[in-house]
């Protein structure tokens, strides 16, 4: 499956949660491929599609010091981290999220201008940890 085909797949009802979940919807700032597709090791017809992303916390969550952490959809192997959790994990050099800042350009499925700022500043999270 090509990246363009994956982009089209994201528009199907299988991925409606990306648009309908109260924490996601218009709050998503970054979506990219994970797993075998991001490493160029996918096997046509055998590899599943792993989607990883980041969504901003709502104003209410920020003001009330609440955090949704992450949204996981096991059916589509999709994980979307809250911005707060993502930054926390990046500061700890967590490899599961570090890789999202270093994808090949074509493996980003959606980049909001705020997501681009995160990508532009990825060097801030480099560590010897």
C-alpha cells in the first residue's frame, strides 16, 4: 500500500474516531506512519498500518490540569498522544515517541503548523539517555 493509499484509507469510516473523538478531531497536529512502514520494511499484503500522532490538549484540560494521555484504537493500530504526554515522553527520550520526530517527510500523513514547530525543534529533545 502506498502512502497516498494510506491517506485515502484514513478518510474511511474505520478511522472515523480520528474525526469524532472529543480529544482528537480538530486538535490533531501530527499524524505519521509507525512500525514497518516507517522503517521501509513493510511487506505488501502482510504488514499492518501503524499510525502515530499528537493532539493538542483542549483549553479546558490545560486550565483544569487534566490530561487525556493517549487514545489507542487497537482495530487500526493507531495511537495518538496528548501534546502534554508527548512532550513529557520526549523529555525522557522515550524511543516510542522519539521516532515520530524523525520520519521521512513522505511518512507524515498530516502536519498542522503547530506540529511543524514541534518537528522543527526536535533537536531540543536529543539526549544521552
